[in-house]
């Protein structure tokens, strides 16, 4: 039966600022990669490496090369590239606030910088449907931190993480999609069957083969092994494909903060997070990049 959504509400507040350290890698999802590929195909910059991600320094180098051919760029392209250059070029300034701290020395040949960012983000959405069983609401409350900086002109580092308190219930469309039996288990003999000894899936399969795949005969001899099924779940709080989780792996449900409360999805209120770190150096005019 076709279901229609009547309304969806989304709110988000983000506190963040960005000063990219030049030797750190730029996320491959950044729109700048598509722009560089387009300009490279038009011969506006040198051939870029095939391996991604690129360092911020390598991207800025390519952007500067492209802007040297401004007579072959549209007004929109020049605006986008100049804005990127302005936003991501290193700035000689000191910043001290509750959410953003940036310190650096004034030694040109051996620069050192330290930067700290703190962010808060809240988002939520809900839908009203013709079938009330689909009515759901979910939210994310995220705190994030980011430590990064430079150690000389050649080495940059970053440590970032987030903590997500969230509830994102899913509508269960079904739980009986059959994908086979537990082949790795040995099953005890079941009541009211001919077999009195433990058996496995292979014994059951042999009984099917010997009786022209007559399931009733195999069930009478052994009993059906444990079935493996897949649950089909749908997020009806957000428009289709609009929700992307930011936490990694599993999460703890607040109703059970123990090992048994570790779940893959927050059907009830849960907490999780993620931590990423990088240290990277670029040498020989960005021809060699080494990172961990």
C-alpha cells in the first residue's frame, strides 16, 4: 500500500570554524575534487596524482595553477576557486574564544601552530503519514572537538572526535526474509522426530536429497534446523536517504550501559561516537606524501 508523507521538520545548529593545516589530507567527498578533475581535463593545471586523498597544500597548489589561466575560466569558476583559496589558505592570526583557539609562532622557516575547535550540533526530524504506524521521530545531539596544527612546514597533525546522543527508531517492515540455515551449528535432537542424536545442516540436506527435496520427510526425521532471517527496517523519521549517521560502529543504549547493551542502531536513546587521527608530511614540492 502506498504511503505518503505530509510533513517533515529538520533543524540544525552548528558551531564550527575552519583553518586547514596544509599537510593534512582533504576528505575525498569534498566538492573541490570534482572541480579539479574538470579543470585538469581542460589542461588548466598539471596532471594530478591518481591516488587520493590529496593534501590541502597540493590542492591549493592546483587551484593557484588554474587561476593563472583565468582567461579560460567563467566568472562563476573564478569566484568558486578564489573563495576556496581564501577560506583554506593559512591565516596569520591569533584566535582565543570558548569554541576556537588558534596559536602560532612567527618563525617563517620553522612554523609551529596549534588549533582547537569545539562544536555543537542538533538535528531532528519527524513525519506524519496516512498510516499512523509509520509516524516516527528521531534526533541527534552531537558534541565535537578537533585538535590540529603544524610542526614545521612539512608535518601537520590532527585529532578529532565526536560524541552523539541520539534516538532514531526504525519501522519494521518484516522479519522473516529467509536466507538459509545456521550451517555452523550442531543441533540437539528434537522431540517427535525419528533422529535421537545431535545433527547438523549437512544431515538435514542429505535427508532432503535422498527424498527428492521433500521437506516434510526431512522435518519428520530431523526437524528443521534453526532458520536465518533478515529484518527489514525503514527510517520513516527522515525523507528517503536524507539521514546519514555520524557515529561509527555500535552504540550503548542508555537503558543498559553494559556489554549486553551494545547495539548497532539506537531504536531507543543511545550514545556513541568516533575518533579519527592523522599525521602527514609532504616532501619534494608535494610529490611525496607520507601519512598515518
